[in-house]
C-alpha cells in the first residue's frame, strides 16, 4: 500500500467522546476540502470511532485508526480491543508504540512487536511510533534508542509487510510540552530511520514509507517541518483537537 504524502495524523488521545467527535467532524469538513495530494487520518478514542465514521459520511478521504490494540483476536481480556474490532468499526490504521503506551502503560518493545504483528494480520496499517526520552538524548543515545525500537517493532513482519507501514518519530521530550524538535534535528533522525528501512526493504521501497514527525506540531510550525526533506508528514496530538487549527495544518504544504 502507498499513501499520498504529506500524511497528517490527528491523535486525539483520551479526548472527544462520541458526541464531541461528531461536532468536530461537522466543523472540520467545512474547513478542509478533499485533496488527492495528501493523506489525513484521525485516531479518535475507540469508543468514538463508529460515530466518527458515521459523521464523516461520504468523506472517505477522512480516514480513521485505533490508538492502540491488544494482540489477541478475542477472549477474556477485559478492557482491551483487537485490531479486527477496529476494522469492523471503520479503522484502516492503528498506532503502535506511542510514547504514552510505552511510558505510562509500560508497553515493552516485545509487546509492541506483537501489536504490530496483530495489526498487520488484520489488514490494518500500523503507524509504529519511536522516539527517545530527554535523558537518552542528553546521553547521546538517540540513534541507538530509535534503532532498537524500530528493529523490535518490525521484527515480526515480512519484507512486503514492512513496505506497507508508516513510521512516526516522536521525541518524548517534545510531546505535549510545546518544545518542538527543530526541523534539522528531526530530519537528522529521520535520515537514520530511512537508512534502517532501506536496509530492510531496499532503498527505493524505503523511500516510499512515510516517516512522520510528532511532538508539539501546530499551525505555526507545520510549514517549516514539512519543508524538511525527510519529513513526510506529522502526527499531531493537542493541536488536532481543535477543528480550525487542525484544518490549517492539513491544508499546509500545498505544492
Ligand atoms: P502533541 O502530541 O502534538 O500534543 O505534542 C503528539 C503525539 O503524542 O502524537
């Protein structure tokens, strides 16, 4: 599968229940026209996914995904959601390894690799999130942390399956803090990720895999981020909650 770039993801986290999701979509569709030169994917809370789809109606350019999955298909796993259930509710994507899953809910590299495997097995596109903590950056470990997370996250996939994924680089210190990595800093890490993907799938296929940047992206910094050569799109948290701000972001980077 290949996606039009730039790729804009809106991760609502634990915000916007079903009625707020409907109100958001009603406002957003008036501010963002369908474009065929970009991809827009929302990650509402799972409980809002069906309402999101229903409110989007014929706007199938507004795609949706899960924020997390459990790797089993079904069973006695109270509180969990499987990738197949997400597909049934209208998801085409699922995040795996978001920093809040890693650091608030203690998802390990092994857990994330199982989740990525389950997402792919159900025919959804995983958005594998990687990124270092501040102390890791200060110790000069950015490359080793990102490499470890990426290799573990992809370890259950075949070469063809790797070709169909999306990666998001989100330095933990930039998430929800108002501190954005400079486009140059982000671009440098994206180059490392691009090289690793190239080793797995070959240079040409590696180039086609979208690598998103995430961490305090807003309307005020979207243009400079998208101008960086290796940044193929963004994963937006806080600024995706407001329909006008997120519409400004999704309308950016026009050619
Ligand atoms: P933020 O979150 O835009 O609020 O920093 C980004 C993310 O966690 O995906």
